[in-house]
C-alpha cells in the first residue's frame, strides 16, 4: 500500500528476549541452589557457578570474558525497554 509504513514490533521482541535470558539465568541459579532476584543480567550471570559460566560461554563460542562483557552491555535491557513507549509519551507532554 502506498504511504503505509510497516513497523517491526522491535520493543516487544527486545523485552521478551531480555526477559527470557533473565529467566534462564535464574533457573540455572535456582538449580544450583542459589537465589536470584532482580532484572540485571550481569548480576545474575555473576551468581552462576564457574562451571555454568564456562558451559554457556562454550555453547556460544565465546570466552567467558567476552560473554561477560556482552551480557554487561545489555544488562538492564528489560528495565530500559519494557516501558519505553511511556517515556516517549511523557516527553511529548
């Protein structure tokens, strides 16, 4: 259709992906006997056992250091993105 723009639902995809990673990390922590709260992925990653960190890094073909950096760069994604549309509305008014 002329003049109609397609917008990919980027925000829901980002939020759901970040939340999914959070739940996976929390599940591993729980399985290892730990407790996990919050949404910061790096804090959750740090709580993993050395073995779990190594397994995750190997599965992603990364060094543990590189994986930690990548997780750190998106650590607060869930919190930052889940209400991004509200931030835009507030700024307009």
